């Protein structure tokens, strides 16, 4: 008799994945806080040229070390979760596709609610949609092909960036073409500036209804971006599958060469590429498109991949160290409640900063956003420990699993 599908038991969880997920959650908050304190679009263009002093330094450091690296790492973890769930189903002889389809649709519902009712910078909706592609096209791909496919998928937007940048530079060689091209780019910059102003008015001074209508407009833009950057997310999903299937994440001691290379080669190389990108284009001008901007965007994308894998490798190494294993383990409960904590970050920050909350929009200086995020995350870690001492899942994890398995999941920890 095939056992019924059920959520993974705590004893069967891969500890490293929970710790890395908690670590990634901190990076996500450090990345997102700027887009919650101020206009969402204003946080997407790199260094804010209007900043000075400590604010400018904080903005640059977050851009170089955090921006783009942690959503990449989070995407990798999502692919790992897919592979773990699929492996368990195969071992037990249970059907997998229908279960994972329900899981993805449940996440889609949660993501849409988050995007439209709380914060338009949501990533869950994108993950849920791309997970359907992962299930349809990559579930049965042989393990040895996964890294190559992952890198190819990840680099698709970079190919477009280079191609579009080349077109922009070539357009400047002809006076007539340059005039029309520059007018189009000026319109693009104007529309971007108008979007930022609309977000400032709706989120900073508007009612909840006004903010919700703006979130709806932002959601359309986010879905447009997904057509371009979704390739990167899918690539990280596929790479995450490889980490599980190869045993690299469950048994890292048998992959010491891999992790040594990620720590000492990938991370430094990624940082060099990121600094090169930053030196070329520290701030993205939405009215500029040429080979330099395309090349800088490509350098940044490759840097994000290499640095995220380097971060992963250092956390794994820390878990093998008697000195660092224990403090790193403190992150595991936050990682087990990653969905709840991610949504809670949005809820707390929008209620603090948006006009329908405390109205502190654009009031928290950039330098103070970093310690604010650290304190908020520390509180989440403490809350996660306290919650999981009494309950099996975080509240949103419980809802997600209940919708996935079609049965109400037991919530309280069994009596000891």
C-alpha cells in the first residue's frame, strides 16, 4: 500500500537548506527594505545619485553585496525544495505531478493576495508561475544535464541585454535613427519617472484603496518583467534541482572540491565582476541603452550568480565548523517559516511606512534602513523559535500545506 502524501517530518528535513533559507531571508529583507520605505521603482536602478555620506555608502554596499544575489539564492532553494519533494514521492511510489500542481496553484493564490493587497514587489507569484514550467519541462531531465541547462537559461536575459545594447549603440551611428531612438528612450525615462511619482503619491499619501489600485498597476509591470527575468529564476530552479539530485546539499562533505571552488573562486570572481559593473554603470538611466549598459547588466547578472553560490558555500562551510555551526543553526527556524516571515516583513513594513499606516514613507534614511532590517529580522528569528516550539509549521506554511495536500494538517507539536 502506497503511503499517503504528507508534509516532510522535521527529522527528515535537510538542516542546511533551512539554515540557508533563513540566511537568504535576511538578504531579501535587506534588498526589499528600500522598495518599501520609498517608491518600488526607485529601488531598481542601482545607486541613488541623490544620496551622500553614510546614506550613499549604505546604498552602494547593499547594491554591490545584496541586490540581486539573495533572490537568486532564494530561487536556488526553491528548486531544491522541488527536487526534495519529487524524490520523496518517487521513493514512496506516489504520483507527484498533480500534488506539485496543487502546491504551485496554492502558492499562486498566496502570491497574488500578497501582491495586490500588501506589497507589489512580491516574488511568490513569479515563483508559482515558473514552477509550472519547471514541472512541465524539467522534472525528468537527467541530472548531468541540469547544471548546463541552468546556466544557459540564466544567461538568456544577458544575451538580450547585450543585443539590445548593441542595437542602441548602432542606432547612434545614423543621425535619423539616433533621433527617433533617443525620443523613444526619453519617453521610456519619462514613463519610469511618472511611475515613481504615482507610487510616491499612492503609497506615501494615499488611502488603502489608492494603494491597492497602484499595486494592481504595478503587478502588470512586474509580470512584464517576468517575461524577461523569469529565465534567470527558472535557471536557478534547475540548478537547485541539481544540488539535491547530486547529493551536494544533503552530503556536502562528499563535494568538498565543489564548495571550495565556490568559496575561493566563484565568490571573489563574482565580486570583481560586480565592482566592474558598478564602475561602468552605478545608476541605471532609463533613458539610456547602449553597449556599455548592456555589458554592465550582463556583468551584474553573472556576478549575482557567482556571489550567491559563494554565499551558499560559505554557509555550508560554517555549518561544518564547531565555532559557527551553532550560531548559524539559530537561522533554521526562520528558514522553516520562510513563507510566513517573508509575508510578515511586507506586512510590518507597509504598515509602518505607507500612508494608510504610520505614514513614514521616505522618512527612514538609507543608512538607517540596514539596522532597521537587522533588528526586524532578529525579532523574526526569535519569534520563529518560540512559534516552532509549540507548532509544527508557521501559519502560512500550515495554510500552504493544507491547500497542497487537500486535508487539514495537524498544527500543534505532539505532546512529549
